[in-house]
DNA sequence: GTAGATCGAGAACGATCGTTCTCGGATCAG
DNA sequence: CTGATCCGAGAACGATCGTTCTCGATCTAC
């Protein structure tokens, strides 16, 4: 009996996952308000009834897609950052991750920034989630910058580069923005270390 | 008779301007799809009938607001860039302009990026206009970088900084992003000039 | 002054949206 | 097998949207 309930729970979780994936595909590629629930139902291959049983409202699905996207971002970044040793390489790995992402054919900028632009002013939950995500990213950079032994403002500069690369790549369609951001980051890192060394002397 | 027609033409242009200003206020602060034509009518203080006589559709108003915003951006940038002499100062003036903008209480990021995020995938005219605007900005930077005598890739890096500063300031609400971007820009400019000087030697 | 154009206010229209409800069939427990 | 429960397909609902139309008032030209 319990195993039966477990199976149901797993099935439900599986379907939730498929719905969120379908929703993210549609929302990310076309925006939130231009995708109807009917369209999401078709893409996810579930009935409207089940859709609303698993997610009480469209806003809940939107939040779920952003949460999923947050996990995917964290894993993607970690894959690149954990692959190298030095704090400097780890910081630069961020832009290597971006370079790979920008080359995907469905790339359309930062999903969080897009969500913030479209819904941030009218949906507090979305705005908060986006703010949290960006703050988390900046904290990650700040930690690496601290390990590197550079001033904290370097982290803010590197975050701005990553942010600008995403927007630039999205609008111009040129994945090369990642390379430019990486080169700029390397210059800034080295300059920050030079300054620190000079101040120590 | 002709003067009468001129007066009418001027009145019409005046009203078009007020409508675009009202629309830009609403669209920029809350997004495009969440502002109805009824709301715009109230904000602009005109009748729905006149609204549709002056602009055949909501999409036309959206495009008009973006065109207006493009002019305002160009004038704002020029005000800062033209005030200083050297190419280096002119490049840095861009971030001073951003710093002032970020401090306005209604600042909510780059209106073009927001438009691209919300409508770019479903409205070709919007996407094209945003792309054009960003390309124009990058050309302006490239011209200054050339005057400076640095490699062209510096312009791409500076554009990414400006882009990232806007997004970061919008999401975090911290106007300090402009200062960080400016400091990074100064470092990148000086590094580029050092490299060029070293290569020339 | 008056016919005709023009206008504002807002009702009306048709489409679309998010959400709920209906109903006939499948599923499951006992 | 049987009664109850759950489900999918899609109709239905109420709200909202972009857009057009109505109608009575106002203005204009002569």
C-alpha cells in the first residue's frame, strides 16, 4: 500500500517536472504573458485539470520554472568552476560557462532578467526571486575574489561583466560577448592583483 | 487658412507627444502587456477615439515610445560626452551619465532590454529597433576607442560594462553599479593603452 | 444661422485569457 | 461484479483586452 502511494508520489513529481520543463521552454523562448495555459497544456501533454491540480495558478508555474532555472544555472556554473583549481581560473570559468550557453540555439538572454523585465514590476514573488538569484551569484563571485586576495569591488565589476555579456549576447545574437567579457575579466583581475601587490609593498 | 492648418498640425503633434510620454511612463514602469489602452487613455488625458486616430494600434504606440526613448538616450549621452575633451574622458562620461540615470527614482533598467525581453520574441519590429539601438551605441563606443588608439575589442568590453551596469542597477536597485562599471572601464582603457604602447615599442 | 464635420464619453464587440465545471469512460477497492 | 473515485477532453465562465461604434454635443465654414 505504501509502495503504491510512493509510486503515485513519484509519478506526480515526474509530471510536475515535465510540466515545468515544458513551461520553461515556452516561457523562456516567447515570454510569459504570450504563452497561454492551453498552449502549455499541449506542450506538456497533460490535461488542464491535472495542470491546475499540480499548480494552483499560472503564477505558481512561473515561479516553479524560475526555481528550476536557478538550479540549472547553479549546476552549470559549478561544472565549470569546480573543474579548475585557482581562484583566478574559477572566476574566469564563469565566462567559459557563459560562452557555451550563448552558443545554444535557443539562447535568449538571462531568463531571470527577462522575467524581471516582464513581470518584476507587477509580481513581487518574481522580483524577489530574481533579486535573490543575482545576489547569490554576486556572493559566489565575492567569495572567489576574497580567496584571490583582491579588493571586494572586483567582484562587483566581474558580476557586471557577466550580466552585460548575457544581455549583449541576447540582443546582438553574438556569442562572442562571452569572450570579450572573459578577456576584460582577466584584465581586471590582474590589475586588481597588481594594485594589491603594489599597496603591500 | 494655411496657418489654421498649421495650428492643427502642431496641436496634433503636441498631443502625439503627450501620448507617447504617458505611454512611456506606464510601459517603462510596469511593462507593456500589463498596461491597457484604457489606462493609457486616462494617463494621457485623451479620448480612446483620438488615441486610435493618432496611433492605429497599441504596437504603433510601443514603437513610438521606443523611438522617443532612443532620442532621449542619445541626448543624455551626448550631454555628458560632449562636455569633456579627451576620448578617454568621453568614454568614461558614459558611465557618469548612467550614474545619474540610475539615481532617478523611477529607474527600472534599460527600456530597450526590457522591451526585448517581453516582446522581442513575438514582435519583430521591437526586436529590430532594440538591436539597432544597441548596435548604434556600440558604434559610438568603437569610434571613441579608435580615436583613443586602442584595439577595437576594448569597445566591446566597454559596451558589456555599460549593459551590465544597467541590468545590475535595475535588479539590485543599487546605483553604485555605475561607479563599479566606471572604475572597471578606466582599468580596461588604461590596460589597453599600455598594451598598445608596449606593442609599439 | 445652419449644415456638416469633429469630437468626447463610453458602450459594445469579438477575441483571448486564466480558471472551473461537466460528463462519459477508466480505474480501483472490496 | 459493483460502487466510488479519478481522470481526460473540452465546454463553459467571467474577466480583460484591443479595437470599433454610437450618439449627443461642439465647433467650423460660409
